[in-house]
C-alpha cells in the first residue's frame, strides 16, 4: 500500500516519488488516479502545482528536472533517476 503525503516544506526523503498535480487539468486528474493506485513502499510526495508553486519550483531547481504537469519523479539516494510526465504517468510504468 502506498503512502501519499502532501508536501508542506522544502524537504524530501532520500527515496520517494514526487507527484506534481494540476488541480485544473483533466490529464493530471487521470494521472492522479494512476498515482493513487500505485503499489509501492516508497512515500509519494504530492504537490498541487497551482496552489504550491513555490514547492513545485523548488523541486525543479533542486533536482534539475524541468517542470511539467502532471509529472512523477522517482528519487533514489536523493537524486532523480526516472521522470514520467503527462500520459506516461501510469502505474504500470513505475517499478514497485
């Protein structure tokens, strides 16, 4: 079972998934359902990009990942190792 946490501060676990979600985008709504259905032991750090722009920008700058939405970023050892965006945000694409 996955644990989804709304990111509230500029800090991430060394190993986690970061989901950037737009609350006004239908593609992002579909991706959000995929993320909610993930079977992973990693915590999923959720960012609503419109409401949490500063956190979204911080993730992009800190991890060197160009912002897209929806976007799912796999962080291992404090570094981004895989990024999925738009229609590629699918539970089947994410390693468990």
